[in-house]
C-alpha cells in the first residue's frame, strides 16, 4: 500500500474515460471543477460540461432534466452542499421520479481538514441512505473509485458517490472487480469482523494486523456499497465471528454503523460497535489530528474489536 491516490482524482480520470466511450455522459459542477476534478472532463469535452455556478439546487434540477432527456448526468460539488443545500431537489426532482442522475460528491468527512465544520460533511450518508431509490457508494481507494464511477454510469437510477479530498493508500490491484451491492472480504478471520467503508478501510486493515499480533484473527469487510447493503456478507460475518465493529468517516448516526446494526438487529443479533464521529460537528485542523481527536484510528478500531469480543 505504498502508492497514494485521492478518490476525487480517480473520479476525474474515470469521468474523462467514460466521456470518450459514451457520448451521453454529461457533467455539471457548482463552480468547483478544480477541486472536484471534473475539470479533466471539461477540458476534453467542453460541449458536455456545464458550470452551474454556486447554485447547487439549480444544478440538481438541471441534472434531472438532462436525465429525463436521455443523458447520463454526473452532478458534482462538495458533499456538504450536494446533500445539504440541494436536498429538496435531490429528493423531489431526482429520487422521487427515479431519474438517472449520478451525484458525485467530493470532500466528504473530517479529512477536508482546515476548512472546518461548515465544509466537513459528517451526515451526508444518513441523508442519502434515507432516500428511496438512491444507491449509495463509498469507494475505499483510487482503484475502487474508478470502477465505482463506471458502475454508477451503467446502473439505471439515482446514485450517490462519496469521494474524499486526501490521497489514500492504494488497496486494490488492477485485477479487482467491483460490483454494486457486494461487500469484499479483504482479510479472513473468525474472532471478530471489522466492516469499514471509504477512508476507514485502511485503518481497519491496520487494526486487523495489530490484532493478529495479539493472536486475534479479525475478518475485514470493505462495505463500499452502503445501499443496497450486502446482507449475505453481514449474516456470514455475524454467524461465523459473533461480533462486528463498523468504521466510517461519518457520524455513527445514520451511516454504515447504523445500517449494519439495523440489519443484524432484525436478522441475526450480535454485538455491533460503531467507530465513527459522535453526535458532534467537526472543527478546523490537520486531517490526521482530527481523525485522532474524533476516535477514527486503527487503535480505536482495535479497542472496539476487543470490547465487542468481550460482549459475545
């Protein structure tokens, strides 16, 4: 895991590749194309790129119109604006009529860093998960992000694609296969399961390695699709390891931890502990310091794993 690529950079590259093979791909941005990396597409396909200005609600409505006309629009801005400022349009103009719009939101979570709480979206998954007809994807690295973009384009219906600002270690090889709705087992283990998404997949793998040093074998699941959830993978984990820990760069309210706890609470109750952001906003600071302060490190996952095992 030496190489590092930001999932937003991978998104920009994948978007341009899609544009070359599919003339129906169009891209909209809310005056942030340099940051969301849609500028890569814009340079190559200026006639299919629309800078909507700082008007996110209008951007979502326009994307809905383009989808109704048969195009495949990718609407991009920061996660906090895509899901918060434009929620009404996403709900009523995209999800309700089941239009084929892809919302690719970058700069999610605490790792936005110094921009602070106003730009750190810690509730976007909760908002998008709650919407009927919405598919929610949270890729773990650049490789998976590129594949998720292609899968989103091929999927018919609304998709929310959550992407990050910082460069993250490359986890997957060129032979990796991504499928919407499928969790991927990254490490075998029978003592406890660590289910993570996005940025936190790396720390989950690091925690599993630390646990192995203590004689504890932790299964690691990459839950890159939060909706629809891979119930089969979670049931197998619950039955075979007896306890789970979820890890996400998002509030523990309404995100991956909630989704897993809701599902297993109904289908196969076992201890589920959630590593994520508590009921609080973020603050300005270097990403690594924020992750440590808010309890999103490999050490925090390790401690939760031991506690969960003790609750069996």
